[in-house]
C-alpha cells in the first residue's frame, strides 16, 4: 500500500487487464457478446482490485467506464434487437487507451 491508501499497480496488473480487454475486443469483433461479456466482467473485477482504496469506493474514470461498458454489453445480451457493437468497440478502445496512459505513468 502507498501512503494515500491505494494498492500498488504493477506492470503485470496492467498486462493482465489489457489481455482481458483484448479478449473483449475480439469478442466484439466476432459479434460474440457472450465472450465479450465474460471478458469485461473479469476485467471489471481486475480493475476494481487494482484501484481498491482502503475505506473508500472511488474508482478512476477508466475503471468506472469499464464497468459501465460491461453493463451495456449485459443489456445487449438481454435484448437481441439492440445493436451497438460499433459504439461499444469505440468505448472499449478509449478505455484501453486510458489504461495504457495510466500504465505508462
């Protein structure tokens, strides 16, 4: 733990998270929302654990965006007429860019 209560995030944490986001991206590319959903759920848990704050619940914007995207994919699974794969792919690309920026700091 650092002095401000944040857990340290290692390069391996970011690598694992990016691998999960890559799986989600491939799932979207293949129109496999089930695979995308599973990868995003695991990525959301990973991101939340990376930014676990002792005594707090505030997550950084990319982690909150990731959780929102996971919820959007879940809603799409429940409504087969809903089409938003292109928007979800753009959102996922932006989330990956933000995490990559965080990893390089």
